């Protein structure tokens, strides 16, 4: 691989996302709590067998996209009934250019031989956009009617009452055909409207993911790994007093705390498989974090990697993330496939990266519009946790709220 140099970029106040339309492969990831973002452009190399350990340090930026169905490779006993996808279940690439925002500074990490090309590219990307893009009407069709959704939840509750599972994340999708759709302007609107802390924008050929994720999957800082399962939602309110009441209501809600703690326990168990003895600890339990459109309940667990264990092992041990599966995890994944009836694809998967300095960050792909520019197919998946304490009607409403948070932010309501 060619050695990289780091070059500072100035005049970066404006971003022209439409400049990316000629790039067949890119990935943007925001990491708001670290005041950081990264953008990978192009592909220098496809990484077939990542290891990312001390003996084989990451020497270059490496970006990964994991589809939910990667679980079938990690857990062959699941015996998925879905046909194999033509897309890779788990893909890793070394990009041509990397743009990195850290606080108020912007730099590019580029092959030394391509410095002039990179500087020219940066002038096009960091430029004013031309004109506006009017919203277009979209007719969405849901996979399940309200009655079908409620019936499926009741069947899942039968499994819970029998003791097969304690919790399961059940999702539904809405789909549309969208012609004349501009994913670049749409992502710009989504990012501005949602201010999602773990947002992502991903393109692989004709397929796009416009992701306004509020949830982190895993973060690494050399040997330390943290996970942040998110369970529990309330809408924001324009009246400050009512908004505060909703946040406090979420904080003490027995059902929401139960969901969150079960997801946390699953992740603790997952990380214990690769952690140094005694290093797994809960740093924050059931914290309520407020985002522009919703309040969310988030817990934080951390661990130190066991000697001889790699960050990639940690990702594989914890995937799919506890918040998108259930407890016990294996049985929950079986019931998810039966109830949902279609693959989730990149939804419930992860977008993220490893940096040469030993840091890494992977999100949970939720609050996301998937779009295929070749077929004009678009979809939005949403879900919620089903437990013995849940009200099926409220779970249906939660799925609607989460879908609206994406649709409204895209200005397509």
C-alpha cells in the first residue's frame, strides 16, 4: 500500500455533498461525542480477512460495512431460510482518500503521490451548493398493516410467556418507488434536521444508505472497547415543561428500563467472551439522552481486550448488537426471522472504521433510508423491543414515530 501523508484543508465551512455523485464508493461517519467525523472516498484495496491485532496493527484506514445477515456466517446453526444475497455480508475496504474532521480542523489522509489531486478534490467538495431541491411526494407501503403487526406481536408474546425468550426486537418496513430522488441533497437535509450523533452516508455502486443513527455499537481505543445499547424512546415536545416530563417519564419507566437492562446484559455477556478477566464493567446505566426529535435511554459498558484477542473478534462476538436482537440472543434471532419474513440487509447492521492511531467507531444502522438508484426502490425499517410488560399498540406507535423521524427530516412528509 502507498504511504499516506496528512494535509490540512482550509475554507471548509460549506460542504457540497452532491460533489460525491461521481464517486461509486464512499462512507461518511459522524462521531459527535468525540467531535469527530470521517469520510472515506474510493477503494484502494478490499480487505479479505481482517484481524486488526497487536501483531498485525492497522497501518492504514480501514472501513467496514456489516449487513444484519452476517449473523448467519457467525452462527451457522441459525440455518437461515433466506436466499443468499449478491452483496457481501461483511465487507472491508482501504479507501483512496480519507477526510477527517476533528473539532474545528479538517485534514485529508492521502497517498503521497496524489497530494495535488486530493487538494483539487477538496476544493470541489468544500464548496457552496447550487440551488435548492424541492421535496417530492412519496407513497409508502408498509410490510404489515396495524392488525398484522399486532397479531405478530401477540405471537411473540406467547413465546415470552412460555419462557422461550425474555425480549425480542421486532421490526417492520415501509417501502416505496422513488424516481428523480437525489440522495446527496436528501442526506444533507437528514443530517441538518436530525443532528444524529452517529450518522452515516454510505454508497456501494447503486445502493445508498442515508443513516441518522442515534446509537453506537462499539468504540475502540487500542485495547479498550465500549458498547452503548439503546432501548427506550419518548418523543420530544415543543413545550419545555412537557418535554422535560416526557424525559423524566422515560427515566423511571419500568418497562423501558427492563428492555435496556436486558440488552445491556446481552452485550456484557458478548464482550465477556473476548475481554480480560474482571474488566467488563457498566459505566452508565439507563441514562436518558435527548436528541432533536426523541429522548433515548442508553447504557454504557466497557471492557479491555484479552491478550491475543483482536478488535475484529470483539465485533464478531457482539454482532448483531443486543439492542437489535433480544435475549436469549440465539432464539430471539430465530423468532425475528420467522416473524419478519424478509432479510433486514444493512438495517440492524453497522457502518464504521479503524484508524491507524488505534481508534475505531461502529454505529447501529437504524433511522435509515435505504435506496437503490438502479431500481428506484427505497425502504425504511423501524422496530421496538417486545417484552412481557409491553403494550402492543404502543409498540406500533413507536415504530411509526421512528419512521416519521426519518421521513420528516428528509422533508418528504
